[in-house]
C-alpha cells in the first residue's frame, strides 16, 4: 500500500519545490540568543527571533526552570484533571490572570492549542465568530472598521457574537485598535477575544498587552497568549478570561482535557518571568528604545518600513521589481554579512508584498543595532533596494 501513498506524497513535495515554497531549516549549534551560530559557520546576529525581552537565555529564568525541574520533577505524566495539577500550575494561572487583568487563566501546551480549544466549548452553531481571518486587516484602520461593523450587523440574529482579533498582526507589527473593537462590541453586544501572542510582556505601559496600550484593560473578555515569545520563549500558552469562561474551558476544552500538563520547568520559569516583569519596566523600555533606534535608522537610510512602534519591523520590497526574489537574496546577502533575518514572500504574505521581517530584542545592544543598520545599508545599496 505504501508505494502508492509514497508516490502521492512525493508528487506533493515536488510541487512545493517547483513553486519555490520549500522551507529549509538552518540548524543552530548554540542556544537561542542574539549571537548564534548555524551548522554552516560563523557567528551571526539574530534579528528574527520572538525573543522580544531577551529572556529565553536569561540566567534568572534558567535558574527558575532548574529549580522547578528539581522541585516538581521532569514531567507530570498526566493531564491536569487526573493527577497533573501541581501547585506551580495554579500559581502560574493566578499570576497570569493578575498580570493580564482578568479573573482566571488556564494553561495549554501552546497558544496554538489554546486557540484550538477555546471556541468549541463556548459557542455553537447558533453563535457567530467574527474573526480576523475573515477580515484580517479590517481591524487595523478606521476605514475598514466599517467591515467589522457590517459583519456585526449581519450576525445580528446570532445568539452570541465573539469578535476575534490578533492584538498585533505578526507580518506587519501593526497594533489592532482594541478600544474601538470594544466600542463596537458594546454596541452590538459581542464578546472580544484578543490573541496577544506578539504583545504580552512588552506592549502597554507595563507590558500587559494591547488592551493596556489601547486603554481598555477591563473591556476584553478573553486573551490568548503564548509563553513561546516574550515570556521566556520555551513553549506553552494560556487563555485568560472571565471566571465562568475559564471554568467551562476546564470542563470542556479538548486540548486541555486530552493533552499532558505543561512541564513543571516551563511553568516555574514562566512564574519567574512574570515576577521579573512586575519588578521593573527596564526590559520593556530597552526593547522600545532599541526599536526606535532601528526604525529611525532604516527610515533615514531610505528603506520602506511599516510605520509603528512594534519591534516587528517589516522592511518592504513590494515597490521594487521582482520583490520575492529580492527579499530572499537580500536576506541571504545579510547572512553573509553576519545578520540573520528571513525574507517572506507569497503565500506567507500577499503577492507583491514581499518583505524581510526584522524583530528587535531588548537583548540587542545599540552597537549591534548600528551594525545591522550598516549592513542593511550596504546590501541595500548593492542590490538597488535604496
Ligand atoms: C498570533 C499568534 N498566536 C498564536 C501563536 C502560536 O503560539 P505557540 O507557539 O505558543 O503555539 C503564534 C505563533 O507564532 C502567533 O503569532
């Protein structure tokens, strides 16, 4: 039997190759961080990790993981409701809820799982989910906010309505206008879920996320977020929300009920990350200062970037000929110059919108940012991009 299936798979793989869409993985020989090495050679500066606060290799976070590892063991060998809930899991849930400004939180193995487990228990076919998948950019600017309103009108008869949006759109680094979304939600009696995976820990005055940034911290009903980016970068995620919502998810959410507990080491380390964030805004401030430095430097050099304040800085090539090839060649040339970034083109972004997505970290030094700017300028001049 496998022969025929093998042919079928090989044909698909060939198709992916032919369309130039094969994703290759560069293998690191070092821990994740600002300075990394790949199997193919020299040390490079990493400008494409989600390591926004530089915590993925932070000694205090690693020590907390180490402590939790010995205090609570390597693994739970159980789902939460059988015998997989340790005090450290409840502590993390309490701290997450407090940090995010909601009643309670529930842990998942990833934010992907959290998103996969949040809708089915809460809503059925009589309800409407209005998701940014349908109108991704619609929540970004005022003009398109009308699209959201149209959809709310269309969903008028639904028993319950839930608006789902990314807090930060990850290909653009644009921050959703969560306050305006909440206004519409109030007007049309809808609930609001924000996926703040690219915001928790550093967006908003104390890093609580886009709801803090937009001044509507008590108006969002549900937040999904990840521990795999700013909050240490290991893995895991959660849904935070109003008490009854979280209670029902504990009873009914399939990835929670049928998947193993978050490992104690990650759980304990994430508790420590929240303590660090509660002690000072230093990391967040450094990240924002680094971001400003990089954004200003790129604009002065003549690059087109998506404007904003977020450490995701998309460098755009869509206005230049053969933009997909250019983005790829640009990223390859930067790697030769010691800067690790990735070019994105269709289908990850729309046709004609190819880009290099730079991600700034609090762990970058101003010298490293200056070095990156210098290399961008050098390669940009050589490839006719500026
Ligand atoms: C907006 C958003 N939500 C969820 C996820 C998934 O997070 P995790 O890695 O915890 O599954 C990502 C990851 O890239 C993301 O960008």
